């Protein structure tokens, strides 16, 4: 990418975004009873006993939902972190439903507290005050299941939320608290952890292709089969034994009544067809995160640089960019650029990818984590036929995001996804297994003059790896020596 191409996304051509905020003029004599009425409105199950009647309840569970429910069941304090619009509110209502319906917790023993609502941001101790009212007037501590649960949405909206939650846990030893936050790495949960109570944390990312496919009824896919494929990929990278991969691919494809519906679902997944948000929603969420949420954790002289960096990523997904050039476009030094990248990654907006096994970073590839953000910033037409360039951007975005999740499973931590370039050859993505062995992936693009198989073999020769994967939109799966060719839909089903 030339300097002039990047200038198209420079600060001078990026519209300055500001979020208007309306401050509600509240009478200082507001009574506790009035606030209590609001609590009841947010917790209609206190009267009905049924969370499913709430407008914020959604019956379909994601494939990773059980982990989040089990975390709340087993720990006194749980953090669920995800980007704005990722579904945190829905998850909390599903947890509330299952604690009542499956575990027998009295409906009055469970409180949902939406701190993202300005009405619940009045005062310096909103969490303490709310829990005190909950414990005094609603919580049935004398019931057979007498423990209480408080689910706090957007807890960070109250500046001292961590100290308030600590107070609540100290005051009520039979209380469980779960909070949602926009970041995990900067969660500031130290005061709570110092209590010594059991704590858990989990991430919430945009829905997987598997979830969208199964929830929409396009296909019934057994988790066991896709997880066998996931494990077979790791086995192939570790040992070079591709027989488990062949058998798992055959078993999965033969279990589907038809692959055509799943293939068509990829384009719908690009467009976010099965999600309850659109490009307008994600644009608002991005602005809110940059201009409202991030400043609660870190201050920047010009926050519009963060937005500009997202725009650069949207228009140059999968392209190698010089860090020096990026600094020049944003008119900042390399240290400030790194701070930008770090904060955007911590808030699940954008993730950088660096050259594999290069100690000195000179270049980077930028990936937004949500295809709808790409659609918004690149102004893609999701209502018509996607242009080849648009499809390339979205494919690169989704495959990168998918491999980040796959790497997290393999390594049990936030795994890096790299790229590789050497002597004219390039591998788009490299993820390591739990044993540290690289798995190179090339996304086949007919507009590029390269041979994916040769690129993978070049990487394997240089890094002594066993095999790699070529991914393409419309292709039948095939597994040869050193290289597996997988259709995009099949790779995306792996969870």
C-alpha cells in the first residue's frame, strides 16, 4: 500500500465523530421508591417469575454459552467481556432464565442492573444502593435456594464499580455477582480478586458461523463432528498424520443433508443476516466505544486517530502495511501508534498481525474483528451482489477472526495469528498448536498471481512444519500430501 493510498484514510479525510449525550435533569429529591420502580421494570420476573417474557431474552444459545453459565454457577464473581453489540445483555438474561428454570433459584433472588442506562448512573454508589434495595425488599434469603445473584450490565459506567462490588461481596457472603465489561485486559478487578473469592472471566465475540448456521436451521451439525475436525487439524500440524483429517472431513460432509444451504450461508454471514444488528448499529457502537468507553480507561490527545486506524484497517484488510508509513499518516510516533493498536485490541475492535518469527516489527496487517464493521467503514452494499474486492475483505476478516478463536482453544490463551512473507512467497495466516507447531493458511484469491500450494511448501521448508491449509469460497475439500484444501464454509464450522 502506497503512502498516497493511505492518505485516503488520513486524519484530514476522516470525518470527526462525536457522540451527543443528553444529560437528564433529575430532581435532587428523587425518592428511593421511585428508583425501586425502575428496578422492577428491569426485572419483570420478580412478578411474573418468567425471564422469557422480557424483550431482551432470546431463546437460542450460542455454542459457548454453557461455559458462561457454568462460570456464574461456580464462582462468586464473573466477568464477561466483549465489544459493544456482541450480545452481553442477551447472555445475562439467558443466565437469569436458566438459574431460575433449571437451578430452582427464586425469581426474586436474581437482579439485573443495566448501568448503561443513564437512569442507573445517578450517584456515586449506584451498585451498592441497588444491591441494598434488592437485599432489603426483594431477595428471599429464607428460601430453599436462598443465595442471591446480581447481574450488572456495563458495570464500568460507574467509576468505582470494582470497589462497590467488593463491598457487596463482603456484605453478603451468599451473593454472586456477574458483570459485563468492554475489555478484559483492563478490567481493573484487583480489589475484588484481593478478597480471595472464586473468580472467573470469559470473552464474548460476535456469533460464530456455526451458531448462525445451526440457529437458522440451515443445517444440523453435531458439535462432536466439528470438534473432531478441529482436533484433526492440530494432529496434522503436530505429526503430519493427515488420516484423522481425511476421516473427519468425510464424516462431517456426509452427515449433512446438503452442503449447498451451508455454502449460501457464508454470504449471509458476511452480511450479518442472522444478527439483530446492522451496519448502522455497529457504526454507532464503534463510535460509542472510541469516544465514550475507551476514555474511561485511557486518554488520548486525539481519539479520532483511533477511528482513522479502524478505517485504514477496513480498506486494507489483509494487506501488509509499514509501521513507519502508518505513523506518518496518523502524524504520531511509533510508541503512540502501538498504544492505539493495544487499546483497540483490548476492546475487541481491531487486532494486529505481525510477521511470523520476526523479532523486529517493521510491518503489520490490521484486522477488524467484526465483518459488519468492515461493511460500515468501507461502505459496502450488503443489499446487492458483493463485489469481488468486498468479498475478499470480508473473507480475510472472518478467517482471521476464526483462527484467533481456534488458536485460543489450541493454546488456552490469547494466541497470536501471524503472516509470513519471504522471497516473493506469502502465507496469509499462521496459527500455532498447543505444542507450538505452526499451521500455515493461505486464502486463495483469483485476483492475485500466486500459487497457494507453493507458498505453503515454501513456508514449511523454512520453518520445518508438517502441512498447511488452502481455503477457498467455492471448492470441494481435498487432502493431499502436505496440503489440505478446504472450502470456507467447512473451515468456519470448526469450533
